[in-house]
C-alpha cells in the first residue's frame, strides 16, 4: 500500500484534494498518510486538524514519524485510524509500543532520509526487532528486491517499506531527469548531513551538502545558518526540474535497485517473483537436508 506525505504539499487544500483523489483511484483499497511530527511549535496541533478530513476520506492508517507520537495517538485511535510509528532503532520501538501504536517501522542505516544517530544496519534491525517487539514490525532501509522481502519475513517481520526504490515509478510526479539520474546511480552517491543537530539525514551528495558539511566542519550550531540550505523550496524545485545540484534529496543505498522507469505494478510483480524464487531456494535447501546425519557428519 502507499502513503501520502502531508508535508509534501505546500497548501492544505492540495493535500485534501490528493486524499480524495487517492480514495477514488484506489476504489476502496487501503491507503495511508504519513504524518511528520516536527519540533516546531504548532506541529501537533496542525496534525490534529487533519484528522477530520482523513476520516472523511476513509484513511485506514497513518505512519507517524519524527517526534513523540503520544500527543496524537488518542485522537487517531478515537477516529478508528491505525497508527504505525517509524523509528530509527529498536530502542525507540519499545517506547512506541508502550504508547499504544498498532505497529512499528524500524529503519536501518541504509535508508534515504533519517537513519538515526546510531546508524545501525537494516539486517541487524530485522533480526532484533521481532525478538523484542510484540506488535507487528515493518523493516526499511536499503530494501529494493524480493529476496530482501523474503529474508525480512523469514526473520519474523511483517513487511518492508521502500522509499528510494519507488522514486522511479512511472506514477511518481517527479521529473524524468530525476528518475534518469537515480537509475544511473549505484547507491554510493549519498552522504549524511545535520549530524551537528543529532538529526542525521542521508541525502544525495551535491552542492548543497558541500555547503552544509562546510558549516558543520566549522562548528556552526545556529540553525539559521542552515535554514535556506535545507529548506524544502530548493528540493521541490529540483524534483520538478531534474537539476539536483541544490536541495536535500533523500537518497538511500537501494538506489542501485532502481533500474528502470516502470509502473508500480511492474515493480511489485518483479519483487514478488524474486521473493517467491528466494523462498523456493530456501525450501530446496531445507528439503535436501532432511534426513541427513548432520551430527554424524560433524563427528566424522
């Protein structure tokens, strides 16, 4: 299923109309909304104001991210909306579980966006989270193939989330120039900025990141010095024009799997086929081992 990102729209009316359009296009199938809880004053109140419209458009679940979701969970639950909270580490998933969310998404260091200050890898999260967390776990960060999906399911998680991999989908509104650059990428083009604010952000290395990293190297800690560089204005312009020299573009290691502009259906079909093949390989390996005197072989 897909998620609309409420911070991706400059005007509230646009967000509302896109929710209505999504409801129409999905013909009653589930879709969600990403609600980013910012540090700025008024962020919680702004999110709460969206809930009536989400109810009107039959939004089935939300993905919360950023700050503590506690202040908005009761209102969402009262509206009958399920809550999946996204975190950059299993330690934070424990807190989200105590707060009463329905599921958690744990993001690894390979993700485009915010991998957290500890930058623990996706493979570790996928193994650790289902052993410690009692609610459903979704894994993200560097995911772009069906064999990874099969591995995540085998480790006890319920599914995966993909960001960078899906940016080349035909349905995505970003420019073909952006998609072409992503297809040519191998995942090594990213860098992490905003460490000075403990708000690590994995993005495409470009002129903007050079400027940001220069400020960080100089020990500048006043956010105003960074504000224009990391504002969404430059990024939105680049998504439209294909000029990615300025702006902060989430750029995960799964860029290497974004190999063609094609419909979402085709991307998912390839992933499912790959996941089935991986599962069959495991079944074959398991079947071959049945009945073999493994302990005897070790002693011999």
